């Protein structure tokens, strides 16, 4: 029982520790050209910031702060939590009704 939990925990920790390019590849970014992925990342960063999820600087780089903001948004929006940038995520940020905003602390 503990081994599957430990394996899952190690898998999550290893993804969180990856550099942005490796992190992007683990999320399936390899399926699109790098410039397109960078554009999606920038769009997601901008939308997350507008919704109050602190994605950091809009630079098109899928780093740790962006991943954390994506996961927070996915939890708040009741989406599967994977921390990955995708067209579906960007569409949800831009078009889902009602809008999902970060809770103010």
C-alpha cells in the first residue's frame, strides 16, 4: 500500500524538479513546435495573472511558478491537476463560464 503512494510521490517530485524544457517535454509539449509552445505558455501566463493566479513574468517559459499557478487554477476550476500548458487549458482560462479567480488572502 505504501509503495504505490511513495512511487507517485517520487514521480511528482521529479517532475517538479525538472528544468522548464524537461518539464515542458513531460507535459507533451514535444508534440508542438517550440515557438508554438512558447506562445501557449505566454498566453496561459497572461490569463493566469489576469485571474489572480500568480504565474509570474509573461515570458513564455514554463517554469516552476507557472506550473504552480496552473495547478492552483486547475484545482480551483475542478479540472484534472497536471500543471501542464495546453490549448484546452488556455481555452478554459479564456472562455469558461463562470470565470474562475484566485481567492484573495
